[in-house]
């Protein structure tokens, strides 16, 4: 195999993990939604979302990726809210 194919295989393996983790995250989001409904807690919590985004940025080694990680997590959180509804 050439280097390009090796790199593509690495990305494919990473993507498998990402897909599994997103699926797991959405399952937990559903459970959170059920809890919120049972306890009359609003789905949207602006303060919590800001905290989550700030923590994700802190996890980055390469801070140049901050805006990208914010975009990705905004999508993930929006889909999580959809599932919670």
C-alpha cells in the first residue's frame, strides 16, 4: 500500500470510532431528554451550552481549530436537542 492509502485507512478507522461515539452520545441525549420531560426541565440551557463549548475549546491542543470545533459541537448539540424533544 502506498502512503496515501495508509493515511486514508487511518481516517476510515478514526471515522468508525467517531460514528460509534456520536451514536452513543445521542442515546444518552435521548435519556437526558426523558429525564428533563419527567422533571419539567427545559431542553435548552444557554449557560450549559456555553460551558460545554468552552470546555471543548480547552481540550484542543491546536487552538487554531477553535472555530471548527465550535461549529461541529453546535451541530451535535442542536441534534441532541432535537432528540431530547
